[in-house]
C-alpha cells in the first residue's frame, strides 16, 4: 500500500490541506488504488503548503504547493511512483531551505504522525528521558546547565540556573509550567511543534519534573490554537496510557503528570507572573517581584516556568549530550533557534539554525527578500514590541547580545519583513496602541503612558507642533521603559524609538542618509 503524507498543521489546513487529503482518497478510490494517508505536521516551508510527500524506496518525494484540482493530474502522472510533474520538488531534505538548517528541536516536524508514540520512539523519542533517569536529578540539572540553553521566550535567562533554584528550594510540592501563550506577531513555532511533535514537549517537561522534584505540570496554550490544544491533549493521554506519565513513569520511581490549560488570549499573559495568575483562575495581572516564581510561583510553590521551545530542546540535549548542543552557536547564545520568517517575504516559514547567521542572510538569502519584489525597508525582530531594523543593520548577528547591543530583542524568534511602502510612523503608533489595549492596568506607566503616547503620535502624524510632540514622545518612552512593572510596558519603546531613529522622515524629520544609501545599494 502506498503511503502519502499530508500535513494537518493549521497553516497547511488554512490553504486547503484537508481538501487535498480528501481528494487524494477520492482519486485513489476512483482508480482502485490503495493508499494510506498519514497526517503529519508541517516541515515549515509555508510558501509550498500544502506540501504532500509520497514514500518510495529512495525516500520520500515531495510535491507542492498542491491544490485539490492538482490531485487528478498528479495521479495521472504517476504520483505513487513519484513520477515527474510540474509540482514535483524532489526529496525534501535536499531542498536548500531545509538542507541549510540544523534541525534539533524540530527534527521530527513534518516527518512523524504527531499522535504516534511508535513514530516518536522510532525517530529518537524518549532516549533523553532514559538518559535522564540514569543521571538523576542533580545530573540532569548539570547537563542542562552545561548545554548553555537559555530561555527561548525572549528574556534569554539560563535554563539550568532556573532549574537549580527550584531544585534547591524546599517545598512539599513543585510545578513545571510551559508557557505556550504564543502571542507575538509573526511567530508560530510553539503552534507548529504542538501540532507536529507534541511528545517532545511532554518528554522535556517530564525530564524537568524529575530534575527539580516536581510531580505536576501545566501547558498553558492560548484559545486561538484549537488544533494545538486538541493534539496536545490527545498526546498526553497516549503518553499516560503508555506509562510515560503518571506514577512510576517509564518504570522508574518518579511520578509526573501533565494537564493542558487554555488561556483567553491576553498578550500580557505571556509574562510569566501574569500567566501564573491566569492559571490560578484569577485575572491575568503582573505580580511584583520578588518573590521569584522559582521560589514562590504557582499556588505559592516553587515553579519552573519555561517557554515551550526551551522545554522541547531538553530531550535532544539529554539524548545527544550537553557538549554537542553547546558546540553550536556563538558567544553566550548556544544551540539552535527556530527563526520564524513572516510578513512581506517570499519564503516565509520556520528555519532552525545555530545562532550566528546575520539578519541580512536570514531575510535576503533564506527568506528571499520581499514577496512584493520591492526593497526591504524594515524588519521587526522579537514581536510587536521588538525593534525595527533597517537594511543598514543587516550585518547584525542573530544572537542575544548582538541584538541587545543594537537596542533590539530576539524575543521568541519572530521576524516580520516590510517593504518600502510601509509608513513607520503608523507602525510606531500601532506599538503604543497595542500596549494600551493589552496592558493589564496594574502599573501607571504602562496603563496611562501607552494611551498618552498614542495620542501624541496622532498629533505628530497630523503635523501638529511636531518637534515638541516628538520630544514628549521620547520622554514618555523613557518613562515606559524604566517605570513599567513588566516587559509589556518596558519594551514598548523599542519599536517606537527604533522607528524614530532609523526612519525619521516618516515623522517629519530630515531623512537618515546612511539608511537610504544602504537601501539603494541593496
């Protein structure tokens, strides 16, 4: 029986993957052919979705992007023997976009059936847990620390230090919390992994639980991700049934169980303390620190709260060794990062690579420049509160410290590309309005400053006393940056001030000649 792989990832389904799968089944039946359709996650080449693959003796062969009306001609051409067709792409691994990647965390995405434990184990799953059980709690923490893994949600805090703090804090009960509240514009790595390889997160959280002595974990997913919630919930049940969750997991003396909790989609609940408030059934408002969640977190107990990608990176660190992971990257940024390329770009998708590529390489070489064919004018890195980088800064290495040195953020790894038709004053106003709408209201700088900032931008854009209002805007940004209780208000100045610095002509000031010279050279 021929095996055909069709992604069930939300991105692929949004462009017709379900209809393609149904048409494959219908065309096979019409021709009296037996096919086994396996629904996988996406490999992350979104401009080629739906990308289907057929299994052959020489490996899988991909075709894409496939529309339902293409399926008949594919069968006529000899789809089941991977025959030539205008949509034939060849072996996915040989496509330059995939060939250039270093896939560790996303190694199985688009390859396995996300709800097949057998598939997961065949492709290396649960080897990390087995090694973790042999190392013991202290050994696990040491291995994660040696790997150099840092928080992949934006702050970049060393994961091993956080785990050791929780492990060393005495308590009757401890928790592991996964922050899968992926709210940044242009980001989709969390969703893609939950829908394409949920067992890797389950394994990572289980290892974390053993490491710090936690017996319960929660995965906090926003309500806008119904497919991710469904797949992850089913995967947890499968893992529990197979003995990988619950008491005496994997035949050991350890106990750990998981539960999915759905958030209402408040952006501020991506901040760890607001997320904990929401998990406890309260309104999602930021807590003052100290105490840190590692000392007093969920239900006032010591809590490891990590981003999904951080936790999902743990199994490969344990299975392949901390040194292998730490050997990748540059400076203090070790391992790989799933870079999410979005916006006005030709080749949008997920690109997992070691830290160190330049921003220009990612946008122009890997991303292929703009989809519109116009010049790239700006790239926003790190979500709606990330800085705007002009082409003159495209030599910036993709690395925590390098971005920080240029007043930028890596955030959750999202890059949103804009061509030269963008109005950067409008984008600055959007950042302020976004903060005003999403603020939890607990602190005055964020609650009031963002609203006043939006009003000031309206006056600037209307041409009313521009210089005085721009001076007021800069003063407001300083207040937001240094006076806000959390990063929502504290980071809002990044897009505003970077837009003003690099694109002053959009605010009625003299143009930045260096930026324009670089764009013209491009």
